[in-house]
């Protein structure tokens, strides 16, 4: 009898934990009505495809765990045919010591290397690279640490026309307008606003980042 009660209690606790994990990867009726779509189901990497070293990305406790050699996880699923021009993207992120990561937009699948197309929004609160979270890496870098490691924060990326804005929680970090035919440093010639998908970055084996609640809505235009 005691053994059965213990098993039932364990199962109930597991169910509660699973429910808590999944709560971060669901949409409210209001969010659905506003056009938000989930890109991560909290259980698998369905709809995503990893380059270089796929083992860098795994799913645990309702999170995408990014930890391993350089790799990029591209969204290739059905939402908007994985092609956005104007959009608002939100995701919750937790970094650990010396983590370096990023979120690419207006990019496209490539099998190897750093994504050549699109912009990278930096994710870095303590790495030796001084380009910090929510800056546009190599285009409009941000040098201030707004949040520390080992705490969840919300990164928001919004693109409307030629304007890119980013937020950490409620703080506006980047507000950048791309000029026609902008000059770009060597190697960043394709950091241009066009359209495309998103990619999550695994930077190096010493870097660990957790991500969840990955959601997007298309904007007019």
C-alpha cells in the first residue's frame, strides 16, 4: 500500500513538473488571437535543422539546451513557410558563465559555418567577446551587460521595413535603421534586411545557453 502511494505521488510530481515545463511553451488565447505562433513545442526539435554538429542542440525540461561545438539550429518548419520579412520574435533565454550565442534572422539554411545571410542578435553576458546581448553583432554592437548569467530574460526582436529594434525584457537596446546599399565590413556583406528564417547559435564547446518559449508573429508589410 505504501509502495503504491509512493509510486502515485512520484507520478503526480512528474506530471506537475512536466506541466510546469510545458507552460513556458504554450500560447494564451489572447496571444493566438494576436497572431503569435510557437516555433518550439517544448518536447522536440521538430521543425528545426542543425548544421555542423547537431549534437550541440538537445531538449530537456521544456528547454532547448545549446552546449557543444559550433553549430546553428535553423527553423525549417511550416510556420509562415519559414520565411519572414516583418515580424516580432520573442524567446526566453538563460546564459551561463562564458556563454556566447546568438539569434539570426533573415537567414537561410546552410550546412556548415557561420550563417552568411541575415543579421545576428548577440547573446553574451560574460564571454570575452565584448559585444553583449541584444546588440546587432558587427553592425551595431552593444557593450553593456544588462542581465547576469543564470537568470531567465526575454529577448525581443522586431523588424518593420528597414528598422530593427531589440529589447531585453522591457529595455530597448538596439534601434537601427538600415540605409539603402549600406557599407559592410568584409565578411558581413550579406548582413542585409531581406527576408528569411531564424537560427539559434551554438558558438563553442565552453558555451552553454538555455532557450524556451520561442514565438513569433508576422507583421504587415
